[in-house]
């Protein structure tokens, strides 16, 4: 640089006004720094909340059950009500089930039609919401426990998906091998307050269509215990009012329709249910209704007594009597261990239950037996003075159906710690909303604290 240029630059610098720092420059810098620090702290707080909630809610593998595990599946010796966080069958299939159950302990104000499912080989609890149906009546479990029949569809509990099999009405009974389904066509309303069932059908899963249809006429067929298929699935026993109608699949015409070949009087009793046929296929079990005097529930004197009747003439079979079931709302036969030993479900009334007369033509849904407080799994033996109680549901579980094969075989396993599966999506969504609700007040509080600190520094500045 030449001397003349250096001199010119000095004169130019001397002529410039002195540099002036704006007022509050350093205070503004400190304010920006504090704002950034508060923002980072708030973001870290939200991140910690999100991570903490995610860790608390993420599905974890439960430890092995405390009770001994059995290699073979079986009915549990204890049943618990599934909590709200229990996974659904559709999201996490439980496998073949031992029980399908319901009641006030399972339902809530938000989930009014929820049912519980318990796996046969472990304490895997799942829930199923299939509409206004009742386990044991219009929601049935197949004999091997693989399928739940709800509405017109079969739900495969090993996959959580519905099968292609569909019937035209509501369930009545599974065949002993589970391959044929007995259903009632949807009700037809007859004013002023009467319902009729057009027909009862037998659907064959192998051929994918009905193999038998029995016209009913003017009667209504309630679900749960009014139909049974013979051990070879070739004959249908159907209760129509005070009669048992017998029809053969072999008698069906090209349209699948067959009239009953015999009608047996019931005289106030009931067909035993899906397991009503005796092992030899030559008799069906009926439940005669009477009243007791020394009743376990004095206000509920209804008593059921099992009897086997010939399908030829309806005559009672010879042999020792089965024990009466006193103060029981209903009885559903699951099957037979021998001609002298039957397995059944029985409804236990509550202390305030009232024994009301039955009306064969009045339908309501979901169907149930009024007054039932609990359900027992019992064994009825000829010559015994009382039924043997194998299992009783806990308080609040009033509806039950079990895998008949397990009950007949007497397969029982120990119970351990329940596995409720991964958290359902709705609960994760609720958790996310809770995190947001907590995070927003935290951020607001941090901003208020920052403003207070800024105001204090401004007042303290000279």
C-alpha cells in the first residue's frame, strides 16, 4: 500500500461518525439465549414423557405362569375377568379356546357386548366384540375350541379371521365333530308380540351348503339348547314348543327340505341341548322340570331332572335316576362320558332371582336366562344323590360356553398368571392423548417461568 493511499484511508476513517452499540443489544441476546434454552428444555420434557409413556405401555412378554404347565390343553381351574387392556381376538389370536364367557364383569358401559376368550393350553385371555350375543346361547364354541360361532359366521380363534362358512340365521348347535352347524333362520315378527322361525337348517362345512332344512311353521326356536345332532351327524333332534321333532338328513329332498319323521311329547320339559343324544344314538336326553321344597335358593324352586328317552316311542330308559339339579335356571348338556354319566352346564340363580314361567314364542336379544348369577360345570351320574361340580364361574361372569371335548374328557389344567396380549390400539391412542394433555400444561408453565425471569432481570438491570 502506498503512503498516499494510507493517508487517504486515515482521513476517511477520521471523518466517519463513531460506532454506537444499540441500546439493549446484550439484553436481547441474553433473552434469545434463554428462549432457546427454555424451548429445548420443553422439547426434552415432552420427549421424556413420550418415551416414558411408550415404555410403560409397550407390550411385554409376561413371565412364565406360576402354576405348573401341562403339555395337553384343558379347562382351567380358575377364571378371571379380562381387564380393559386385554387384546382382541382379531388383533392377537389366542389359539383353540377352552372357554367363551361373558357377564357384568366382562362388559362395561363403553363395551356393552364384549365377551372373554380363554385359550385351552395356557392362560391367554382375549376379548371378542361380536354384537349383542350371549355365550352359551347365540355365541357358541366348537367342541374342539377352535371356532367361535357368532351371528352367521365362524371365527377361527387360531388366526383371528372369519372362515368362508356362513349360515342364514342364528346358532343353535355344533355337531359332535364340529363339521355341521345347526342354525335357525332369522325370526319373522307376527303382531302383536309373537315371533316365528321359518325353518331350522343343518349346514355342512365340507360341502358348503345346507344338507337339511326342517320347516317350523308358527313356533319360535330360542337359541342355546333347542337342537342337537346325533353322534354320526345324520339325525336332528329339535325342540318345537312342547315337542321334540326328529328329522333325518337322508330324508332331505333335492331342495334339502325334510319333514320330521317323529314327534315326541315333552310335557313341560326341555331338550337337553347340543349334547342331548346318547352315545348309541337310540335315545335323547330331556330335562323334566319340577319344583323343590328344600331349595338352595328358596325363592327359586325350579328343579331339573335328566332322563333318557327312546327315539322310537319316547319311553324312559331303564336304569338308576340322575341326580336332580335344584334351584338352577337352566341346564345345557355338553355330551356323555358313558350312557350313565353326562357333562353339563347349569345356571345358578342369584339371591333375588324369580322363577318365571316360560313363553315359547317371545324373543328378545341378547338371549339369556333371567336371574342367572353364575354358571357351573357339572357331572351327572346315575344313582348319585347330587351332581359333581367341576367348575364355577366367579362373581360377575354369568354366561359361559366351553369346549365340549375338553369337558367330556375331563381335561383340567392348572392356572397361572394371565397373559392379556399386546395393548389394543384404542388404549395406545388414549395414552398418546394423555401425554399431550400433560405436555401442554408443562410447556405453558415453562413459558410463564421464563417470562417471570425475564421480567426480574429487566427490573434488576441499572
